[in-house]
């Protein structure tokens, strides 16, 4: 029986090298001005107290980014997010509902409320102006004769935290160049 001897002889033949083909994955679409997005969020105060949650309502919200449907800091946080991404942000009053306006208080006669109304500081109230426009306020204080109403937004002057989950970024929505759009705050 013949045996063959294997050697590690050098070869002068050119080695075939195969280049790895690299396929670039398409970059995930990210949110820009003009995009329609569906999102969930939780809003809380710095102490952790929850003040709002789309999860608790069991319903996400759909908005067009840049149309002023959201507070400025929240809307700005959406820019650059990708579908499925979650982000936590902290907003100062200037990025949210603005500072509380000390001039946005009005004192009215207690008899403008029903006789059996249960007054409580901090309670929300709704009424109408003399020309019938709705008014939303919070009772700041009350006496036997008068009620002082705070007409500021209930979250004005407060630091706020949000956990945002971008559920979907609608396909085919157009992105508006930031220079062409202004966001209402």
C-alpha cells in the first residue's frame, strides 16, 4: 500500500481572495417636522407623581410634528426618534406650559357658584365669561364672600418629566425643513 506524504510546500499560485460583501442596512427612519407619529407617554412631576398617561387611558395619540399640537419641549424631543424608541425627558416650565403668570388671578363673588358648591383650594372649576366663552380655572383661595381663581394652566410653572414611546412613524409623511416651519409654543 502506498502512502502519500503531505507537505506544507509553498505555492506560487495566486490565492483567491474573496471580498466580503457588505450590505448597508437602510437607516431607520427618524422623526422630523411634518411627520405623523403615533406615541404613548407618561407625564410625571420630579417627585414621581404621575399626572397623565396615555397608557392608563389605553389609547395612544397621533400628532403631526411641528403643527403646535404638543408643548415645545415634548415636540422637540420627538425629532430624531425612531419607531419603537423610548426616551425620557425632563422639561423646565419654559419648555412646557410656561411660568405661572401672577396676573392670571381673578376674584369673583362666592354667589356666582351654586349655593351647595363644596369649595376646596386646588379644585378645578369651569365657568363662562360674560360673552359665553368657557373658562377653566383652579380655586386658589376662598372666603365667605369671595373666591380667588387661578387662570393659569394647571401645569404652568412646574418642572415636568415625560417618558415617550414612539409607536409608529407613518410611512409617506413629509418632513418639513426646520427653516420653513415654526412651532407654536
